[in-house]
């Protein structure tokens, strides 16, 4: 296989019969629809993906409510209710487009020529970073994260990413096979993931990580759309420890079908006048500010259907802001 997922990662664990049947049904319906749709002519794929996304928006009552709640939290003072519904609906439409276009690309190309579909905004900057050595690329759930990782591999060189298993093991196996086909090294998200990242960087691999999930274990609370968001500190800690740069990145769909862009921010290196802890915090604050700026530009391409602000700070927690670390 293209990546480095272990055989056990593709195995289905023992489950109660009722749960196993439910997971098989969910996966069978979802994968069956995607398989059928991936056979449509490429010229029809984008519009069909939009239609599937619109259908999901209409049927996914729970996540639709989460999406609208998040939009009200983040930009409620800047938008009307109808504008927020439009953003949410278009996010689901883009999600459908992404799923279908990605499925078609990987189905019709045994080793997808990702460079034809994924384009960096500033390729010269990416090439300079590659020449200077490995880096930790930190992004968000936007555009096509999977294809961004594959595109990064073609342009950046050897890459690895940490993967969290999905609750449905049948869907998880499908996603793992998709990632493996793209040739990205996968590090399981266990209590040894940090050690795996360190080993990969020391062997010359760049790392791709996400920083927009609600972090429950010793989070940093960072201002995100004017509200404290529990943010992972790991990328900043590891980069500081290894003295490698963190490069903020953001994936987005271009207007043209089957075309994806990657925007990269300024590489963030440890500063000599800051402690290791301060450097780690500064890195994640700057990454979060970059992601918010990109999300504001591509409002309907970020995952609003996830409770990003679920964990809130206690009275003794510090909330960090971009202004705390001037450039």
C-alpha cells in the first residue's frame, strides 16, 4: 500500500451484534451511494456533489442545528439569520462536492496525479521550506484536507499525519484505505502519537496536523472568532522541542471543478527571547489567527457542524489572543 498504516488498523474489532449491524448498514448505504456517484461523468460530478450536500443539509437535523449555533456564536453580530443559513447550506454543498470529486479522483487514477488538481498559492515559498528541512504543517477541516496532504507530499516531500479512528469501523477502514492510497504515512492517535511524530521528523518527514478540534486534555484557550476555543498545544510543543518551523496552511475549493488550493502562512520558528512554553503558546495563537482569517474569506468551506467551542475556560484559565504576541 502507498502509506504506512498497519494491517491491524484495517481490521474490524469485536462488537455487539446490534452495533455491528448498525455500523454495517450505515457504512453500506454511505459507501454504496458514493461508489455509485463516483461512476458519473466527471463533467457532472461537481453539480451532483452540490445536490448530495443539499440533501444532507435537509436531512441532518442535529448537525444542522450545531452548524447554525456555531455560526451564531462566531459571526452572529455580523450576519443575519438568513445569511447564516446560506453559509451553513453552502458548507454542506461543498462537503458533498469534496466527497464526490475526491472519490472520482481516487477511483479513476490508481495513483492520483495530485499536482494536477491541488495548487499552492505560493509554490516558491513551499519549495524554499522544503530545501530548509522538515516542518510541521498545521491546518483545519476545510476544503479537502486529504488531498491537501497528498498534494503536500508531492511538493513538500515525505509527509506523515496523525489519524483518529472514526467510531464506525467500516467507514474508518474505507477512509484509511483512501489515505493509504494517497501515499501519506499515518501515525495512529494513541498516547504514543507524539513519540511517533518526533521519530518521523528526525527521519526527515514533514508532519501534517489539524488544530481546529475541541481539545479536552490540557488545552490552550485561544481567542477564535472572539470566543475562547480549547486548542491543542502539541504542534507548538513538538516544534519548539525539535526547533523546526510550524507552517499554518488552509485548504479550499477553487471555483473550477476538481481544483483545490492551499494557502500557507509565514513559517513560525521559536524566538530566543521566549521560554519553551511561551514559544509553544505563541505558535498556536498565530496558527489560530491565520485559520480564522482564512475561514472568514472562505466562510462556507470550514466545518461549522462540529462543536468547536464546547470546552470553555475555568476562572483560573488564561485566554490568549493574537495581540499578546506582536509580530
